[in-house]
C-alpha cells in the first residue's frame, strides 16, 4: 500500500474504520433485535458472511494459477526467525 513513512497513517485509518464499524453495528443490531427479533439479526449476519466468503473467494481465486508471492521485503529473513521463536 504505502511506504514505511505512510505506515502510521494507514494503521490509524484502518483502526478507525474497524472501531467505526463496531460503533455503528452494535446499536444498529440492538435496534433490529428490539424492533423485530433475533431472527432478522441472524439472517443479516448470514448474508454478510456469505458476501464476505464470496468476495474473498473471488479475490483470492485470481492468484490460484499464478504462483503469487508477496514482495521479498515482506518475508522474514532466516536469521531473524530466532527473534520470533
């Protein structure tokens, strides 16, 4: 996405998006449960999960035949493995 100089900004944006999703979905879910029932909440969750699975499949399926590997800079060097074990 961006270089190392953009990393803090990108991290801040993704964290804010994650928290905004929770801030919106929890009250909305409570309202749906209160007004309708748990059934609609479970159906909505099912639809969202199915949409996610389909999008992930379509996105990842593009790399199936291409022997895709991320850029070398993202791999951990073997001498650095000792730090993680």
